[in-house]
């Protein structure tokens, strides 16, 4: 916005510098408020000292809900009744807190009392308050001298004398401290020395220009420290909230019904499986309620019967509970079909909705042709809507539309459409079904939701949300929006995942290569790790797109301390130890967590025939190779032995099929450069290794992938191996998680059965990315 020279001059007359005036002019809202305030001020030259900057403070702080009170506030400022920013802020808070009350007139006496109008704090009162506090802290002052933190004294004075002038407090405090301590000495002027804290790790230092993190380690921490929504019942204090004559009464009834607790909800459509983006929504809705001792409902938005299936209802509930949340209630939008219908009739009777015969194509886009039926008689719309309900009008030939324009410019969104389709809960009772735009806010109101939390794309529907509740004179919750979470190198669209399944690129919705929650659970991702990952992303308005490696890191952090270690070889190479030190197999104790022996151990068999990874032997190795070669011995993890190669056995194709080795006790020979895992008397297990399903970061971007997302699939995204594992695995359970030493983290798959165990690779070890294949 470019301000006129005349306006910039007026801003400067208020006390703003030329630069500050220009910066202010760029802010449309503040400029608009300032212009209104200046009109109320009269001649700016006659304003008292400092009044102009108080006017600027008012213009920058006032909210839309109380903008009508701006002339009232300007009058109090110019008459020096509100003579500090402290009093102005108190006045704004008072007005905001009372803006929902019926009648809207300001209780002047209460307003002046709240703002401390007429209260004068004398220099003597400030002097006495500071003297008392200096006496209280005298010993600390004498010990710390000018390094004493005087802010706590100033805070205490503010508590005692709320309306005292800040500068007067600071000046008097400086004088009294000087009287006590005298002039600063050379010692006082020296830089303060920091005490060294022993046995404590220093906190991570933050770079000067580094922004504060928006995330946290856990959802509970995030919701308590980084997320600041309104308190229950203070809906009217939020930006954009519409106050009516009924708001005060409705909020009182709402608070009585909720007991002042936070009420949120997670409202998925039961027409597909939840994905990683839904995990963020689940954590925000359930997590915010939990952090504030509130409740959260699971509400199925079941208004589109032709796409809904029972398996999706079950899977959604299972995933919410898997993430660790228990819904206060499980509700359905269909619970309210009768009430929603009755409210639609009310809208028609008020002239706020009408029956329209434009088809879907005619209503598409942002500039469709206005409906020629917008102004049809109310009685006619009532009769036609009744006909729609009774199945007398064919599907696609009529809709009920609301008379409102959305922020995005779309006019008259559809409230009801005809669908001759049986509903999974209501059967054939209805052939008209409400849309999201109509249903969402009304069900929120019915359930007394305090915080309607949704993703940013619904911001354009916030005005219709408020309009609809107020048009029906019912309680209106507050809608808050946050940025979506997108994962790179995948697709989460229900239609596209369905296509991957029908094309047999993936097996089902829970294929571990997908980022549905059922797939992540099957792959072995702990629920705690997914929740922590969502916490790290924070709650902001920005769309977040991240690589899978960030989720992998969160998973690794959890599994590193929860997954017991086991010995497995993925590509076995037979090793025969000719000088095995016993005529029968030995039992070796292997710790479950080598770094924490107190977490227990398990026993494995060690015999003269063992199996190692093929990649742990190299016939022609260079000096940087740290594992087994003809010239180099290697240690066997946990066994206490070192082996060296005596002979290499090859098949007719020249492939190495066996190593003949000899062994020595570890304490009898020099420490080898490397130690490798091994198994003896093993069982066969199936191991599935996964890679990214798509080659490009955004497979749906036609610029990156002109041939469409199906053409971008990675044909090597799944590798199936027959591995050798210790017999300790014989009794594992589905979803049990382990770290295969030196390989990665694995989880028991649902395809496992007695005699055939299947493992999914969850994530690799952290150090894998930095390892060279040669080592």
C-alpha cells in the first residue's frame, strides 16, 4: 500500500519518525485504524505530549470485534484519562471481554474502574514501595551489587502499584540503588564471569538469527508451550468471530454444558484409510484436549453413503486408538440428519436458502453463472425441498443452496444434494444428504465443540461457518486453521492409492511402502514415534512438506531404546571352524541392549558351522577394509572369538560358497579391526526390504513426472530375502520389533505364521547413511 504524502505527514505529527510512518503505511489494517482515529482527534497540533503515540498504540492493538468503540477510546486518550499503554491495553481487554454482551453499550463506570481512570500514583507511594523492596533484598544487593537483577523489584512494584508510571519507577529505583551502593567500581564494570557447571552438558547454543523452533519433543509439550488458542467461553475474543445479540446467552449455555472444559473433535470421512497427514490432525485435536484436561470426540463425517465402507469405520477407530487416544464419544454426522433437515427448512423460511436446478458443471469454478432460481419464492423452495426429501425429484436435478459468498469468491455453496443410495446407518430413510459446508459447523455446535481445528484449506469457509451458526441462532464454536503435513515421495489420495492397488503395484491399503497409518503400523513404526514426529512439525499456518527421512529419524529415536538386539544374516555365507574349541555346541549370552546390560539377555547357540553376511567377506580387500578377508581376521560379536580364513571354497561358477576358518580366543590375539554378526544352527525367515515407492519428490507434479504418478513408481521398492536367524525368533509375535545388529530395525509382519516368520525392515541404523560400502 502506498500512502499519500498528506497521510504520512499526519502520521509524523502523531510522533512517528518518517521511516516508521512509511512502514506503518504498509500495514493496511493499522493504517485504516489510524485514519479513523485521526478523524476523531481533531487538530493534531493541539494533542498533548505523548498522546499521538498512544493513539498509534491503540490503532495497532485494537481488534475488529471492538473497532466500533474506537471513537470512545480516542476520546479517553485525548482527554488524558487513558494516559499510558497499560491503561489502553486494559481498556481493550475490557471491551473485548464484554463485546458479546447483549445491547453492546459500554458500562462506563466499570470501564473506568478497570482502566484505573483517575487513579494517581504519587512519587511518595513509588518511593515507599521501592524503599520497602530494597530493604527486603538488601543483602543480595550488597553481595551482587550492580549485577543484581532489578527486574524483580520493578515487577513487585508493578504488582503493588498497578498504574504507576514505568519510567518513574525505574528512575526512583536507580536513585535508591545508587544511594545504597554508591558509584560503580572497577570491579562492577568488569564483565561477569560465568560459573562452570560440572557434569552438565551445555545447552545447545542458538545462533543469533536462528528462529525459535515451532515444534517440541512431545505432543503434550507442544500443546502446553507452543499452541495458544482461546480459553473456553472466550470465543468472542478471537479474530473474525461474529458477535450477535444472542452470543452472550449462547456462550453461557455452552459453558454450562461443557463445564468450561475444552471440547474438540476429529471428524474424518469414512471412505478411506487414514494417512500420515491425518496423524497430525489426530494429535492436534486429541492432544490439545488432553493437554488442557478436556475431551475429544471421534466423529465420522458420514454424509456420502456411496463411498463409505464398514472397514474404513473400523480402521479409523483402530488407528486413533493405536496412536494412544481414547475418544470421549464416537459420534456420526448421520446422528443429526433430522435436526440438520429441520435447520435447512428454517434457512429457507428466513430467505437464506433456495432450491436450485443448475447442474454440477454449471456450478463449477469461481465465476459460475448466478443461479436464475436464487430469488424464487420461499414457499416454492419449501415445497421443492420437501419433494427432494420424498424422492420425487431425480438425482442431479435439484440442490439446496445457501445464500452466502465464501472468502474464495464461490457463491451459494450447496447444502443438500439428492443421492438415491442406501446409508450404512440410516438405510433408505433419506435420499437427500447434507454437504460438508453445511454439516461441519452444525455438528460442531450440536456437540458443543470449543475448538474446531482444521487444515488451512478450510480457512476460506470460516465466514460461512460463522454465518450459518448465527443465521440459525445456535451456539457458534471457533474455527482455527493449521498447515497440512505432506510427505514427499508418496501419494496419499484415496483415489490414487486405490489405483496403485488395482494396478497391483502395492498389495493393499496397509502395504508397508505406503504412508497410510495402517501401512506404517505394519512396517513397524511405533505410534510414539509418529506422535513425536508430529510434535516436531509444530502447529503453524504453513504447509509442511518433509522427506520420509525426517519420520525415519523419529522412529529410530524410539526403537533405539525399545527394540531388543538380535543376530541375523540377510545373505548367508557358510563358515566352518576347523579348530572349534568344543566337541559340542556352546551357549553364548547375548545382551538385549549392549549399552544397558540391566535390560536382560538371551542365549544363542555357537557351533563349528556358522553363517556370516556375504558382504562381510572380501577376497581382494584393500587396507581400508575392516572386515574378513584372506589377509585379515575379524571378531564374532558376543562370542569371544576371532576367526581367520584358511581356505576359500567356490562352486563351478567361481562363486564363493564356504569359508574354512580357524578361531582364537579374543583375549589371546590382537584386537581385530572389526566385529561382525553371525548365526549358528539357524532358522530361515523371510525378510522384506523397502525403498521409496516413487523416484521423484512429488510424483503428482506433471512438470516433474509428465507421464503421471504411475509412471514414477520404483520397481525396486521391495526386495524379498530368505535370511538366517537365531532360533530365539521361533516364538515371536506380530508387530514385535527388533534391531538386527549392524543392519537395522525390523518388525514381525502380519503374514507370519508358525514355521514361516516374516520381517519388515522398518528403518536402517542411523550410521548407515555415512558408512562406506568398503568398510
